[in-house]
């Protein structure tokens, strides 16, 4: 019976590195390693994970292209020493202001094309995010989202990015394996009586590292526990190292909440309820789920086992339809 094995490229490279490298020799080396059961295999994500990864990567390309266009338009203003107007610089209402700038004909053409592409990308990015919200409401992902989104700094897009990168959390026996998968673990040199640790390995999924660093900055700014943790670490080490340490600790928490489906120790029920309500409102979940916004908030709180009768957004007070019950 034939089977296909997908090898870990870095580990195979370490095993079968050779001076003479040809396709035929590499094939023979791989065949020998496979026969000796020495091929380090990688996890093959199922179709739902591949679909979510593709859509998340598509949105990341849109964000990257939008940033490039904004930087290009900013450079035009800097080059000609032009003061920007009040309000949002790239809103469609500012197109007339851009067209009246004292620029050459070729520069006006490039500015107009950049603005047109930027506005098209904004519409496409919104459409992509709505599709991500629809995927988030499917049975594959919806049971995991509230456990991630209860944590500070993690919204819907970040939660789906993490779920797409992590895939099946049960393939990580412990939080150390997840931290290593993200490349947030410290490099180690341990030989004889020598034991040294260094910078993070950066060997892992870059999207998890970037997402966790962003989450960590939001957490230390808005959550008292993580703010105190960052202050304690920054007192001993540099701030850029402290934020990486906070990101690693947050990733450890993520392993626990996804594996055990439990509420994090420092979860703030009011903030979590507000996040769930904004999730339902911003992405119009009523078109995907047969429930109102408050009913959706109630369901997610029940999933977490959080008891809450009401929550506030600004001066508005929202009373939940039924008291939550602890799970």
C-alpha cells in the first residue's frame, strides 16, 4: 500500500546535508532515511485549516499592499513639503484635495492610481473580513473562538489567525511545544558544564509571533494584570525583551484555554461581554446565526461559564435576556 510522507525541511537538511547535491542523490538519501524510519514528518492540516490559512494569508497580502500604497502617498507629501489636511488623509472625501495638489502631470496620475487602488483594496479587505467572520461562525471554529477572544488584545481576526496557524491544539502535548512551534522559545546551548540561553529561536510560524507581539502590546496597555507583569519584567530587562516575554506567557495561556476549554484566571467579564457584542455588531452575525446580538453574547458567555446579567458600553446598559449559568 502506497503512502505519502511530508518531511520537515529543516530537520531533513540537518540529517542529509552533503557536499555533492543533486536531485538523484537527494532522492536516494531520502529513500534511505525513510527506510530507516528517520524522516521527521510534519503535520498535514485538514481542508478546513487550509481554507482558513489561505483566507488569512489573502487578507495579510491586502493589508501589506495597502500599507505600501499609504507609504507611497505619504512620500509624495514629504517630497514636496505639503502639509496634510485635517481628518483622515485617505478617505474618499479627500480625493478632491489630492487632485488639487501642485504636482506634475505624471505625479498626479500616479497619485490618482494609488488612491483608486487603495480604495478598492479597502472594499476587498472588508469583504475578506466578512468571509472570515462567516467561517468563524461555522462549527469547526466557533466553539474555540470565545476561549481565545476572552484574552486581552485578541479580536476576531487575530483569533482566526492563531487558530489557522495552530490547527489542532491536541497535537501539542504541552505549552512548551506550542511556544517552540511559534519560535518564541529561548535558544539553548547546553554542553557539559556549560548552560547558556540566548535570544528566541525565531524558528517557527512567523504569523503566530507577530500576532502574539501585537496582542501583548494591547494587553499591557489595557489589562492591569499584564501591565503589572510587563512593568515587573521591564524593570529587569529591556522593554523589547519584556514584551516578548509577555507574548510567550500569553501563548502559554492560549494553550491552556484551548486545551482545557476553561476561563483564564484574569478574564474581565465586562470587557469580554463588550468584545462579544462588538463582534456580533461589526460583522453582522445575525446573517450567519439565527439569533440577536444579545442572544449571541449570552451564548458565548455560557460557553465560557461566565455569569453576567448586564454589561455596559459607554453610557449604554445592556441587560442579557436570561442570567448566565456557570458551566
